[in-house]
C-alpha cells in the first residue's frame, strides 16, 4: 500500500506480558517516528529513527520500552512486562525527509492491557 | 513541559460558522508548523502547513494565520461542516526534525 502500515490494529494483552508492534513506513521514507496517544490525549513522542543514525530514544518512558528498525524499512516497538498504564494507541509516522517534508501517520495499534 | 500549547480543548460550532483553534510556542527555532486532523479510530492526517516566512496560508476552507512576533498560529475553518467534526492537532518542527504536538482540540459542528 501507499501509506504507513501498522500491525496489529488491535491487541489485548494480560498485564506482565510482552508485546510487539510493527510499523511498515512508506517506501523510501528514511525517517520513522513512534508516538503514544492515550485516550483523549495528545501525541507523546517515543522514538525517532533517521537513516543509519543513532535513534533519538529520549521519549521512551521506561526501560520496558524499546524499538528497532531494520535499515530504512520495518520498525518494531516492544513493550516488556506490560502495565495497565501502557494502554494506548501507538502511532507510527514516516517522512521522506523530515527537514523538508511533513510526517505521515499510520492508523495506529490499539493496545489494551488487562 | 508542553512545547506547543493549544486551545480550546473542545469547540462546538454551528454549521456554516467559523471554527478557530489557536496554538502558541516558545522555541524560536521551530521552522515548520503543520496541522493534523484526526477522526475517531484513525491516525492523524496532514491538513495544512505553514513555514514562518509567511503570515497566512489558505487551502480551500482552511486557513493558517501565523504571527511570528507573537509566536502564535491559528487554524481557521470557514463554512464549517458536520464532516469537519474531528480532533485537530497543531504541531511544530525543530531543527533536529523533532515534531512537537499540541494537546488537541475536539471540534463538533452541529447541523
């Protein structure tokens, strides 16, 4: 497809379990961002990948959160030992060149921790 | 610390009216200011954007007004329609290509 693709679209998990969320950016987009959006809230920055540079991890809320990106393609956000406060929509966005262009969002992965 | 402050949190407008959403920022290094529209269950979608070297940008019924000296920018939706009912986010980009988002405005346009 032409847009940012995220999977799964919905995930319900038990507290304490690990989850992996996947993002396929738009083809050719070198920059990739992860954001978290709690219900009715704004967008909270998590992590930013730009090409082969070291990622900006300054937004990760705890060491239970990590993310990887394979080259300039797929990224995986991993949340270990999930807690109820991790329940949110996790949004991925990509950009051809964020210094020039805007970022384009996927539809998000809705995570519910029960 | 909220880098971009957005108001109001919610807005109700009659069909045909003008919707106005305001944002303010402090970092003078911000160089790009997009607005995003988000419908329930969907990701934010780019609506319109402006750079700080212009004071206004219009695309159809949507206009951004930008006041560089006041460090404020606003979204105006003319002739608001029920289909415009959504959450709107302003954003600002810094020189490190980091995007900062406002907290969102929930717009309801009543017929």
